[in-house]
């Protein structure tokens, strides 16, 4: 299990944001992820606070990652990435 904490400061806007996340390896090659992003209000995106969820799958030396992140009034962002080392 991995835990992470992130804090960032937007100097020009005078805003500070915090987020915390975790990753749990259910079995070799399968990881579940979750996190919480504190409200930042950056760039006028509205309430960006909320829980995030994701999953990572490692298969044949390739990694497939999927995550869902809320962006308030804009709805949810879904991210998919595929990584392969050559």
C-alpha cells in the first residue's frame, strides 16, 4: 500500500490546495487507487473538491491506468493512459 500527500500554493492567486491519495496492490498486476482533492477554485473551475478513483493493470510489461476525477460544474474527467517500455 502506498500513501501520498500533496500541497501546492498558487502564489499569484494566493490559494493553497491539498490532496491525499492511496494505492493498494490487490494482486500482482492490479492496483486500486483512491484519493481526495481539496477545493482550490483555481482558474474558475468551480468546486474541484471530491473523491477520485482509479485502477492500474500491468500486463505483458505494459501498464494501463484509468482514473475518474470530479471538476464541479464541469462534470467528471476520465483519464486513460497506456505505458510501454521498449
